């Protein structure tokens, strides 16, 4: 007669304990997890002082290269700023552009972390705020587009950068006119942008326009001859014959600007 033999199963407690012991994370991960849990359990103080402190910390971390801490502080500051705007008792005190510093900071931090989608999310918000001309100074509103364009360049998104530079040009020309040093600076930056991307015809056009403004306002002898010669030599070393005349124009203009 055959007897059925049933294999003994370990008690549930022992099996569970064995399973957990096999899946336990290493000590350094446990310490990190405890820190994250503790930080997440601490409520954020919703006030301007806490927001400003987080802003300063985020900027400091970004400067020192601690991108993850910069992002954490920036996100906390972003949430506080959004909450403060929502809680404002008077609609006229709800300033949506208050989140602009956070959007620019997070855009740069995510860009440096090679997280293009998240960076673009915050840069899109920054662009929408810039379109509303949130500040009384013409130069500040115009410069916003330039800053956003540079961050798009950091992401390698040349098309979006060009759109921002076009808005930068429109804001400068509208605010200062066509014969102003600020307009010359704008044209010079656009010339450098197009030169960087190998689009030499528009680059040369912008550089010539910038140079004409400088000569008209400052005189033809304002630049340093020695610096100009050094700029030409640098351009000759770094550029081929095809690019030479375009790069020289950019270097020439930069030499003049340094003298102002």
C-alpha cells in the first residue's frame, strides 16, 4: 500500500521572517530612507520667510553643484509660493509671477540633471509669466526671455531658444528703440547665437547692425586696437576660412563692449 507523504511546511512566522531578512536593504540605504521619511513628515511653514530661506538654499546648492538638494528646496519653495498666492484674501494680491524665480531655478537644475521634460515644464511657465511683462523695468522683462533662451540652449533645444531670443529682440526694440546700446547688446547676442549654430548670414547681419549702433553712439575710435587685433588672432585660430569673417565680427563687437 502506498502512503501519501506530505512535506512539512515552515510556520508562517518563520517564513515571513526569512523572507524579510533576505530583502533587508543595506545599512546606508536604511539611514537615507530614515532621513527622507523624517524630512517628509516635517510640515512646511507657509510664510514668506520660509520661502525666502528655501530660495537662498536652492540657489546656494545650485551654485555648489548639489542638484538634488537644489531641486528639493526649489520644489518646496515653489509649493509655498503657490499656496501663498492661493491664500491671499484680495485677488489683487495674488501674484502668479512670484513663482518665476522657482521656475527659472528648477528649469536650470533639471536641465543640468539632464531631465529635459521636467526642465521644459518649468521653462514653459516662466515663458508665460514673461509674456505678461510682470516687472516695471523694461530691461528686466526683456532679460527674462534671454535667460529662458539660455536655459533652452542648455537643454539643446535650439528651436525653443530661438523663439525666446526673438521675443527678447521684440521687447528690447519696443522698449528702447532701434538706436540704443541695449539694442546693440541684443543684436550681438543674437549674432553669437546664430554663429554658434552655423547660420552665418543672419549672424553677420545682426553683428553688423550691432556694430553700426555702437559706432553711431560711441564713435568709430572707441574700441581698443590691441584688443581688436587679439580678437582677430583668436578668431583666426579657432575658425576656418569659411567662418572667419563671421566670427571676427562677433569678436570685434565683444572687444568694443568690453571697453564700455
